[in-house]
C-alpha cells in the first residue's frame, strides 16, 4: 500500500512539474516596423528572431503583436499582451511586470547634416535646435531632451523613414536614432536619389549606455526565467551573433 501511495506521489509531482514548465504561446507587444530589428509584415528581424529563439529554448512560442512605440507600455498595463519588448521609460513593475535580460541594445546617437556644421557634445548644444526621434525618447534621455520637449522642439514619431526625410529636407535639425536603424533608412532614401550616404554626421552622446534600458518585460515570472536561460544559451552557442550578422549584411 505504501509503495502504491509512493508511486502516486511521484506521478503527482511529475505531473505538477510538467504543468509548471508547460510550453506557452507568449503574446508580446512590439513596435511597428523598425528595420533591421523588426519587420512587421514578415514577423521577423533581429529583435524578434532573438526573442523567439530564446523563448523556444523551453518550448514557448512567440506571438508578436504590433503597436505604436508609445502604446507598448499601455498595452501591457491594460493586459492586452503577455509581454512587451520594453517599457519605453515607464516602470511596469507595478503592473505585474518581470524584467528580463536585454535581447538587443539600441546604439542611439544624434545625427545631423554635415552641411549644417552642428557640434553636439553637451545638452546645451541642443538649445534652439529641433529634434525628431522615436516616441518616448524624451523620457529615456531627459538630460538631453527635457528642455526641447518643454519648448515644443521635440517630435516623437514611430516611422523612422520619416525621421530621415525630415532631417534631409531641413524640417528638423537633429535626429536621435539607433545608428543601424538610421543607416538602413538612409539607404532607402539614397536609393531614391534624395540623399547621399556621406551627407550626414553621427554624434556619440550615450557613452554611459545602460543595457537595462532595453529589457523585455514579462507578466509570467517563470517565462521570464525561461527566456533568460534561453538567451544565455543563444549567446554561448554563437546563434545570437549569427542572427545579428544575417541582418547586418544589408
């Protein structure tokens, strides 16, 4: 009788462990089109592929759901999604968020036209200049953008091709963007004969870049843990770099 009870106990524990590690579909809020990190129409890109592969390590399936950048934290806080690619400067812990290790790190820089001879080394260099960037940038970089935002010289827009065009045609003085995103879209504008590749100048300002600014957020703590473990395995196996290399060949 004791052996039968012991066998049932083992089966029960095994079943519970299986339940706790059950593979799940994870609906995650992503920004709309941000090549080469996110290609909305194809459901792929550097960021999507890395997150999907990290989740797949424990059998989870990524289901991307796309929003304007500024609405990503709203989608999470309103329980429209299970996870978010990032918090866009809004703390999601009070809304049940568990922060994961960064899947990608955006290398944000200031970009100007060389013909303007603009120098950007300290925040005051942006005084009187108009700036266009991604939505939420003013929250991410208040030291640099708070004054411009208060004086209505800052414009946040998700469409990053528009950012390049606004700079090229003199509507704005400065773009704040990830260098690879800007180069991708600048190439598209160049193909339209509207921009020469050497027309713009890059200004590094984020020298103390904090990787924690780019953490995915999960509602389920166990899935967060599974993701972290999968991400670690991707990096150790070399698959992480292979994903980057595949998209950076443009």
